[in-house]
């Protein structure tokens, strides 16, 4: 969820019994009476033929999501700002994280509450990454563009051949964490947005899996593409900061990949990759945004102050309008003016009270207000992470 305020609280319950399965992030024990009341009002609405999705108090927003008549998720956000679709998207991604790790058959229906509570612990890292303030902008570590001088076409061809030798067409070469800014095979790039975002959140370094061995073999379920049949997610570190991920079937073995395929396909370019590897720039959480995409407009203002001298919330809408006015001669969704050239352009302006970031593509315009003094390097990953979150279904 975008923003810099306190993280929301996610409650997971067994729908039929109302028994709590987990609360993330871990907090002092949430009173069972409160959990029961929140669950009861949702059930009461369902019994009356009304689907209760959201509610608001003067200091918080609440959202409910029911999945397969087995799992109920309740999200309590302390932000008083109107959440729009953000809360529902967070609930869907949280359930997707549970499916990714456990598979749909373990969740729907709930067969054994105590066993499910133990198994759900393996999802906590991914769910906590989602619930961190600003986590909804990319769900994981910010994606890095390819380092300068990296031969994209040659590496793309090498990735395709490496994936083919591993009997799969789902491969990704990532720099600094995050799949969206790296190289992907065509089929990986065609994965549904939710599947791709959750996979990207797992990728090291800095992903929800945390530090670990240089080679891993993990079972994963794709929430949209394959929620009941697992894939093997193979993660291989080529050099520090650069790795390759594959989604495979039963073959090949991890040992075969490490001892034969990696030396064959990546050995000749390891020094090149090592020279181009760099840590990802820190993400700068947007304070406000305006997105015009396919004729539709979305905007949002993040409540709360910032560093001394930064733009107060009540002036951020005017700042967005000013940025949009400056770009009007170059961009017009109605086609009245000459649009930007094919591809994407990123421009920015640095002012004492804020940094304005503008992403222009033939089909969209995205404006972001960032904290003052934001360096240039994080602008691209921040814009791409925000765009991914805002256009995610």
C-alpha cells in the first residue's frame, strides 16, 4: 500500500469457524472480541445478500475479502485517507502470496485449522514485504535497470538458450533484485501481473526469501496460472548482485544446472556481469501521483508530513497540476498535440519542497511527487514500481 505511515494490519481467519489463523505484522494480541465482531459483521452481510468490502472510521479504513468460502482476510489500515482500490488489491495479493507458497488445495477448503496455522508461517516473509509502508508500489525490492554498457540483445539470446537447455521457456535474469527491470523470456514476460509481481518479490538480493545459498530449488504455485500444480523455482546466483531464475518441471536437477548448464552458458560472460553488477538504488516512496492511462485518470495524495521544508499534503494536488500543465504541449490523451516519441521518457524537476518525476509513454503519463532531495538514480525504479502497482489488475 502506498504511503509512509504505519503499516496496516492483516488478519486471516477460517471463514466457517471464525478462528484466527494469523495476524501480520505481529502485534500485541488483537482482542478476540474485535476479531469476532469484524468477522461477524461480514458474515451477517453475506447472509443478507450484501457483500461487505470496505468500511471507514475517523482514523482507519477496513477491508474484507472472502476466498473460496474458506479463508477470510481483514485489513485494518490506520490511514484516514480514502484508499480507493489499494486495500482490495492488497488483500488479493496477500491471498496470492498464500497460494504461491502453499497452493490453493491447502487453503480451500480448510481441513485442519492447527496444521494450516503452522504451514502459513512460511508465507509471513512475503506477506510482511507486501504490508510494509510503500510495499504496494512494487511488492518487493525495487527493480534495477540494466547496468550501463550491458549488451541487452546478447544476454537476452543467452537467457533464451539457457532456458531452452533447462527444458523451460520461463526464465529471468535479474540485476539487484526485482524481475520487472531485468531480462525475461517471452513467456515469463507474458505471465499475469499478480504472478509476476509475487515472483519478483521473492528474488534475491533483498527479496522476501532473505539471504541464503547461491542455488535454491523451491516449489511455488502461480496464483493465476497454476494455483494447484506446483512449479520448481530455481534461483541461481551468477555473481554477487546478478542471478538467474527459472520456472521448471521435474527436470533438470539443481546439480545439473550448477555443474553443467551455468558454466556452459554463463561462464564466458561472468566477468562482464561482475563488472556491471551494482546495488539497487534506494526506493523513494511517492507522496502523490497522477496517472493517465488509456483514457482513464487516477490520482492519489499520501497523507502525513515529511522532512522539514517538504511540501505539505494540501499543496500536493496543485503541484501535480502544475507538472501536468508543463507537459501539456508534449502530451495529450485526446491527440490534440504531438505525443512523445515511441518508447518511454523519464524527466524530473528538483525543487526545495519536492522532486517531481514524469514518466511519458505513447499510451500513458505518470506524475510522481517525491521527497525533496531525492537523487536521480532511484527515479527510474520508483516510477516503474509505481506504474506496475497502479496498472496491476
